[in-house]
C-alpha cells in the first residue's frame, strides 16, 4: 500500500505552525509497512486543496489529510472533499449531539457556527474525536482509502490511534516489526563507528539513525522478529550505558522509575536551565512521590540566601564553576531533606563568556548520601539548545548514578 499525507493550512506554509502531524503519521504508517510516497502541504484555498487531493488519489492507495475541518470560513477541507468525490454534505444529528455534549462538559454554550461540524460527506464514516469538535472522516471508493483528520495534533493523534490504525491494520497484509532504541550522550558518528559492522552485515534488519540535540534514536525495521531482536541485543551490548530506553519512553521517565524503585527522593537547584529540569520531572504523573522541590537560583544573591553558597566562593571561583555547582547541589539537598540534590550552572549565551569560560560551558552538580561531585560540559553557541542539553545531561547523570 502506498500513501500520501497532505497537511492543510496557511499557517503551515508560512512557517507560523510547525508541521508535526506528517512526521507522526509517517512513522505510524511505516510501522504497518505502508510506503509514504509523497507529503504535500497546501494553503487554505479550495482549488488548491481539491487539486492536491485529486493528485494524491491518482498516485496513492491511501490519502490522509490533516487540517481544515474547523467551523470557520477558512476551514475548507470538507468543501474540497465533496468537490473531488462529487458528493453532498449531509447533516448528522448524532454528531451534533456529541459536539453539544463536548461544550456542556466545558461549561460553555456552543456557538451556532459549530453546527457546521455535524456536516460530513455523503456515504462517509465519521471517526470519533474525543478531544475536539471536528470528527475525522473516512471515505472508501474504488479501492482507495481517504481519511480527513483535524489539524490539532492531539485530536489528530487520538483519532489515528483509536480509529485509523485499526482500520489500516485490517487492510494491510505485510507485517513489519520495529523497535526504537534511545541513546544519549553519544554523537551519531560515534554510534556509526561502534556498530559499523552491523550496518554492513546482511542481517535482514534496516538500521536508521534519528538524531536530535538531546540524543540519537536508532530505528530498527525487519520482516523477521527474531532477526530484529538479535540485532537489538547486539546494539544494546555495544552501546552499553549510552542506551537508556525503548519506544516513546523519555529520559525523565527512566529516572523517575529508578528513583521510585530505590525509594529515593531528589530536589533540584537550577541556574542556567531556569526550571527545565524541574519541568521535565513534573511532566510525569506521580512524580511527587520522588521529586520534592525545585528552586531557580539565577542570581548570586539567591545562591547565597537560599542554598547557602558562601559569597567568597562565588567571588573566587565564579557562579559557573565546579565548586559552586557542588555547593548548590548540597544546599538544595540540605534544605529539602532529600536523598539527592541536583544542580545546574552555566553560560547559556550569547553573552556572558570570558576567555576562560566560553558560551556553552555548563557544570552539573550532584549530592548523594556519601559524597558530592560535578560534571563539566561544553555544548554549543545557541542559548536554548544549551539549556535543553544541560537539562538532558543532568537527567542522564542521575540515571547513570542510579544504574550503578
């Protein structure tokens, strides 16, 4: 089965909204062995949308659109769909009742304009939208499958997982096995060198690298589950501590599970990361069982007043130093009475560097039951990337300590 994904909206073309929908759909379809032959983006113009859908249906077995299903005048997908498929829009009372119920749950009256969302093309099937008012749409015609999904990522993903994938699984015959291995603290080129022999060997497993500034995911694909598992185990053994999880698991989830298993608690004092570490911990439901508190001690005064870092240490070594990172970790551990204290201090940029301390320099401090230490990192030039990478390195430091 060959597929085309069409993202609709002026905001996509102008760059005001980042298109994450096609990336998500591409990955999900690939897991079913469906080949993505085209990805198309089109603005809010009924002629262009109709043309994009028409062209896609001519060259693909499966077409999925996202966006343009809202109730306002610039939401034109349904009008384009009925034009292409030569059908009328039909009102469905049961869809309207679901939309009205959605507004009742939120405690607000439904605008009359939302009644438009109860109109779907004649002969199509409505796909339930648990998080929004626009249902997804399925049309089957001449051995072609066409889905129209909302553009809001949460709504699109929910409909995909609850409806679209189930339908496609029944239609597809080829079964592919996939694994996504997650690494951090090692560049893509280093991974390549370490597993070069596996890449060149005829294992029957396709190995793809998916790099980001937080780490490199390794995607394995094979028609043989046995071969995939064999390659997976070899890669894990080669990469050792750089491997931290599989699938969609995050590094903070791994750290949280380890803390919970060991019945330990942690607190955080952040300077250059400005709360990013605490945010990632609190992304996890139930993190209050092991995450006690986070403080942002950005100024020297706050480091002294809240964490007890002596002024003479700040004057002698500077706020961005191994000594201060350790004292910050010890200070937050002490005031929080947790098992561990974690800290970050650095020069995120673009200003603040000195000949001895460049932009991208970061120290991560860690205090545990018996001792304290700090790690030094030098990242890049971009401020936000440096902050994110420092937070990632801090979480990885805790993971490696707990996995000893």
